[in-house]
C-alpha cells in the first residue's frame, strides 16, 4: 500500500525531508508521493515517517494501490540495490 497526499496538503515541506526513499516530490499545488519508491518506510522505520510529521494529517494509505508487507519489503530491497 503506497501512501498518497490528499488535497488538504498545505505544501509545508515537512514530509519531503523525512522520506528515506526520496519518494515525495513538490507538486502543483500539493506534494505527491511516487508509488514506485514508497515502501511506507518498511526497511527503515516502524511507521511511515511522513505521516508522523505531517501537521495536517493529509497523508493516507492509497486505496487504489494495495501492497502486501512482502511486496513492500521487496520494493525496499530493490531500492537498496539501486543505490549500491
């Protein structure tokens, strides 16, 4: 399950620096999450760090992009290999 940012986003930039996978980009007018890079922080943290720092609670699970824990772990491993 990748995360998405809703229209309530105030473009405060708090989430972007917190993402260990660099999955959050500045959009127009709100920020967006690249579902190919979002692992919900699997491999890094217990909980998605962007959700924890968002001051307006606008980051939610994308109901149209459901992924299992195994799929998230696999995506994390692929991202680690890319960086090596």
